[in-house]
């Protein structure tokens, strides 16, 4: 069963647009460097509700299964990304879940 890894970033006010773009690019390379990633997508918050609590960037990584996620977390490429992005972040929120079919 696939597993979703939802990551939300709130960047520090000092993070430049160029810096953020470079970090997003590095994050986007991880599927080519780490086996078991089925999908990667990202986007900017555009909700009119105003409930994002300062989180502006959303990333959704889809793994083949929980074992693939477990291999991703300590992978050198992921650790390098975490080390690079960390100083630019004010906060991060991560939620992993197994997708469930919608009730109709």
C-alpha cells in the first residue's frame, strides 16, 4: 500500500526568493536519487481561508510503501537536503498517512 508524506514549510522572513527556489529544486531531485518514491508534487498555499498559520509551501511525496519511506528518512540525499533547508525554515510540519478511499 502506498504512503503519502506531506511536508509543509514556513520559511524565515530572511529567506530570499532565490534561496527558496534552490531549496525546492533540491527537494524535487530526491525522487531521482532515492528509490521507492512514486510521486512528488509541490505548490504554494493559495487558500482564501487564512488558516495556513504562516506555512506557505506544501510538498507531497508518495512512496511505494512504509518501508520505502523508512529507507528515505536516513538516506544521505535526504539528510543533505534536511541539513541545507533547516537554517532557512521557521517551522516545518510533516504528516505521513496511508491514503484511504473516500466514503461515498
